[in-house]
C-alpha cells in the first residue's frame, strides 16, 4: 500500500506559508496523518533515498531560491493532538505552541506560559530547543518519540540521553520528531493566565509585531547579546530597504514579502561581517536556511 496522491502537495510555496513570506518551492511535500503513513512512505526506496526535510510552522526556516527537491514531510492528524496521561502529557509534534499554552491554562497546568508567545510547533521547538524568559523546552520534556527513516522504526529517548543545548535540540539526521512527553505540574489558573499576559506584554513592547520576520536572526554568543553586538557594529543603512533591521530589536530583521532568499542570506552575511570586523566575534545563525 502506498500513500495516495491526496497526501502529496507538489510545488508547495514556502513564501506563502512561512513567517518570512519568502523562500523557494518545496517540490514534493507529503502530508502525514498517522504512524502507518510514515512506514508506508519510507518503505519506498525512491522516497527514502532523497534528502529529508520536516516542516513545522515555518517560523524559523528559509528555503533557498532553488527550492527543496527531496522528501518533505508535514505532520498533521494524530500528531496535532495533546493527551493527558497519568503522569505526563503526550504532545504531537504538529501542535502549535500557542495552542499548547492555552490547553495547559485550561487544565491548570503551569510551566508552559512561555510558549504562548512563540509562533512555532512542538516539533520545531524540540528540534531547536526553543525558549524565552529563562525557560527552554528541554526543561519541560521527559522524552522524545521519533521515527527513524533508515530502519522504518519508532524510538523513544529520555531527555537525559540527549545533549540539548542553547537553541540546539533533537537534531538527529534522518529522523522525524513525532511526539514529546512533557511534565505536568499543577498550578493556579489565575497565576497561569497572568503570566501568559505578562509575557505577551513584554513581547509586544520589546519586539516588532505584525512584520515578516524569523524571530532572532542570531544566537547570543556566550555572555553576550547579539543585538548589542549588532547595534554597535552597523550604520544607518541597515535600517532601510526591502530588508532591514528592526528599530525595536536589532537582532530582528523585517523584510518585504517575496524578497529572494539570496537577498536575505546576503543581508545576514553583511551583518556577520560588520560584527566580526568590529568585535572579532562570529555570530551563529538561529534561522535555518535549507539548501
Ligand atoms: C516573531 C517570532 C518570534 C520568535 N520568538 C522565539 C523565541 O522567543 N524563542 C525561540 O526559541 N524561538 C523563537 N522564534 C523562532 C521559532 O518560532 C522557533 O525556532 C520554533 O521552535 C520553530 O518552530 P517551527 O514549527 O516554526 O519550526 P520550522 O521553522 O518549521 O522548523 C525549524 C527546524 O525544525 C525542524 N523541524 C520542525 N519540525 C520537525 C519535526 N517534527 N521533526 C524533525 N524536525 C523538525 C525543521 O526541519 C527545521 O530545521 C520566533 C520566531 C518568530 C517568527
């Protein structure tokens, strides 16, 4: 049995759906609703032998202008559910951060307020070890359940076996993150709501809103803030043009829709060069650029 054509989208426009509103086309995107879809799909050698790309909510991804011609996966269906078990939550990789945060509020579960303001999916969070306000997804995780395309099997790894670090989560090649098992700590509903509001207010105050962007462009180097390094290295020209630094937060850029991926990459390289010339520090990209 093979995955039918209804599960395949050809020439999927990443520019239409990504937070950057830019980026190339994904030639073959397979929508995967349940575990069996995966085993069926990756039993086909022509699918398995190509480079793999899993997309989440495309809030941290730029596909280059040539597009992606391998096997791309979008999880939906069973992977978009949250289930409360006796001592943990089983959260599908396709669940959006904002949804999980609200779900936790409704069920008096504290600790997930920070996710209210991150525009990604749980799969993307686990891949990136996303975080803000001194919290990271790894602090909440018990284990990661993933599919390995090489042997067509599902595995579970405890967080203690994984080397999560600042903005580097579960990045094992040829794997698809399916679920996270998350801790449950009960809390007070009003305090949970207040914290969600507080985080939202901080974000509205300190970051640009309603613009095409990818969040932070660069990771913060150890004991340094990327925004300060950038601000002290560039001139006014970086705040003008179809792609420009945000005046509210200089580790954010804002771009016009459908600007080429190449021009975004060039802009990023120009910032890196300025910072390197001035501070002798190489900024590492947080944004994932897919070649
Ligand atoms: C306005 C704005 C604010 C942001 N603020 C923050 C912030 O405060 N903190 C923070 O950490 N990030 C922030 N980000 C960045 C982004 O939201 C996070 O990195 C998020 O975790 C990405 O999730 P996503 O689902 O959009 O992933 P995508 O962009 O779709 O993918 C990111 C990477 O994860 C991989 N991936 C996604 N799903 C899976 C899966 N199921 N299995 C295997 N690999 C997968 C992709 O292949 C890709 O390499 C922000 C972005 C924006 C636009």
